[in-house]
């Protein structure tokens, strides 16, 4: 358990430990934004349910306007929500508007720009072909069609599709409950007075934001002192709250005051792994306390955020049943400056991205990479990935990055 494992293996072990997706619940469509589908969604109706006009103009028989000019008698009007219930015969036309049902007997739309209307008659100046400017019934989808799969996240476009398909409510996964525990005598909450040897706790706010963006509900367990009893009490509160995942921040290393692993073990945690060949974030811990997963993040702010992106977010997505939970989120770029060879740890360097037309983005690593420096992370736009034992690379060489300004899902 004490040896370093790779980032890929650490992620695979975390995902393998997820017991399965959270249970399903039904929510009204208006409350479903950001939720994850628990079931496949089928169309409960056909769209459009009737042949519809794609333009404003006149519903005609193409044969009647094959030779122009041709004058037809207007017998009615068809508007959206107020269709013409009759049918048209030879030499007849119906005034029609975009989205309105095409009357029986018509097989084309004469657009209004190509027609002159006067009283009860309309004269076609251009001929039209059959089915011109008509959207057939079922052009978008038909009743019974599969429209969305379980595991998809409901964004604006998918909500619109569900509504059009006739769904007033949807079956979605319960939001995972993520308990977040900051640890350390040196921490105070934002806004609280800090002694000369204390710092403001920032990691828990960042991890909470990541959790909520990934689709979870966050439970703030506050700050636990470097005390075994206080830590075990916090673990108990996470269990009482029914947390699916407990995320601890700090205290997972090997110092005299790093008691998180001991507290979790005494609470019954089955240790999955500890320490990853990763920079920043080597002292990462993973385990299970019965049905509750546990991920111990490093205390350094940048380390906790990077590890949150790499491991906590995929765990949440797996709890939601997302089949792409462990998908590679990196993309190609080119180096903005020379890089030295790397050691045995996979590096996630804070970097600036520059966009050049018709070329891959250029990733330039910040010169200072200390894992305590939030200002550097705050102005960075990507994490530049350097594989273990990567050889020295030159400016312009290919690389891979994870954008920090892109939504998680």
C-alpha cells in the first residue's frame, strides 16, 4: 500500500470502488436542469405531428402553378394553432404561416415573395415543386424514438427536447451527497480572525464548487482540529448525513499532526491506496467505510483542487451513472517554451493558453509551480500534462492540456 501508483491506476481504483449509481427519483421538467437521466427517454409523440409549412405564403397544389403566372382562389387561412380544417381542390389556395398545418390536398408552399394577392385571389409568379417548403410529419422524431440515454446530463437543449417529446417530468439520479471536511489547527474560516500562525481555509470552498458543478450536493463538515477524537466525530457526522463520499482535506501525510488516515482506519475504513505518482498531489488517499467512499486530498490548495478535478469529479459522475465518468478530458496543444525532462511523477503544471488561428492552442507553463500558490492557479487557463519520465521537449512540440475554464459536464 505504501508504494506510488500511477494516476491512471488511482482513477481506475476509485471508479471501481463506486458501488453503483444513486437511486432514481422523478422531478418536474422545470427542476431537472443539471440532473442526470436515470432511464432512456423515448418520444411520447411525433414532432411535428402534422405536415407543417416552413415558410409564410400559400398552400397550393404544385400542378396548379407549374405554368406561371397562375391565379388561384383563396379559400381560407392556416396559422399556427389555428389550422384550416378543410381541403383544397384544383385552382384553390390557402393563406399559410410558418409552422401551421398544411391543408389536405396541398403538396407545396408558394412563398409570399413569389405571389401577388388581391382580394379573394392570389397570383403565382414562380412555379414550385411538390413538397417544397413542407416539413413532413415526424421530421424531427416519431413516437417511440429513443431521444436520450441514461447517464446524459440535462442541459438547456436536452430539456427542450424532452419538453417537445411530451415529458412533463423525468426520472433522474439522486444527487450524490458529498461531505467535505477540512482539517488542521492552522485553519480558520473566511472572515474569521486569524492568529499570526494561521491561514484561511480555501480548499473546502473549491472542492464544494467542483462537487456542485459535477452534479452533487455538498455537506460542509467544517474544520476539524488535529485531534483524533475530533476527526472521528466528523467521520461519524458524515455517516449520519448519509454521505456517499467523504472528502477530507489535509492531514493525510506522515507528519506527527497528520491523523486523518488513522482516524478513518479506526472508524473502519478499508484502505484502497495511499500516495500517487502525481505532482501536485502525491499524498492522495482512497478507501471505503462501508457504503461510503472516502478520498483524502492533500492540504496544499493547488494540490487539493487538481486532485479534485482528477479524482473527485469522476467519482461523482460515476455515482450519477455517467458512462463517461472516467473519460480523458485532455486535449492537444503545443508547448510555448522548452521543458526539461520529467521524473517519475506525472506532472500537472499550471499554464497559460494562447490561441492562434488555424493552429492548436499554445500552452506555456508558469515559471513558479509551488502547490501552495493559488494566485498562479487563478490566472492559469489550463493544466499542462507531463508524463512520467517524459524526455526534454522543445517549444512547439506537441503536448496535452486540461482546460480550467471549461465546464466539467
